C-alpha cells in the first residue's frame, strides 16, 4: 500500500509542476481544455485506485473509465460464452434487404430492447 501512495504522490506532484510550468507559456485554449480533461481523468483513476486498494471496495463497471481517449466507452455484458464482455458502444443498426446500413444510433447508457 505504501508503494501505491508513493506513486500517487509522485504523479500528483508531476502534474502540479507541469500545470505551474504551463502557466508561464502562451497555450491555446483547446490545449488547456485537453489538459484539464486528462487531469480530471487522472484524479478519478487515483480515487478509484485508492478506493479499491486501500478501502477494499469493488468498483462498479459504470464508474470505471475503460479508455482515456473515449471516456464514454462502456462495458457491454454479452450473453455469449466467449467473449462474454466487450468494450465499446451499443449500436442500433437499420439495414435494407441487401444488408446495407441505412441508419444507425449509438445507444449511450441505454438498455438493450427487442
């Protein structure tokens, strides 16, 4: 546990130092937004790690982030034998008689229905 706390402390210090160094530079607003986004994801992962390792909690899948570059990626429980889970997005596809896709919808957080 002490090793985890040491790594968390070092990582937080590096991020804080990087932020302070960037304050002196002229940086585009979009880059600040990206940095802020990644900083929030880092804070979330550090919190999840502390909860799991230090408090012994089981983290529900809905609270986890499975991709840094697509944070809305979900854990999809499948009814198949293998693989019984996948990472991604649920999609609703409408096809024609030749199986060409005519329309689609991304079902973020929606339940699968018949």
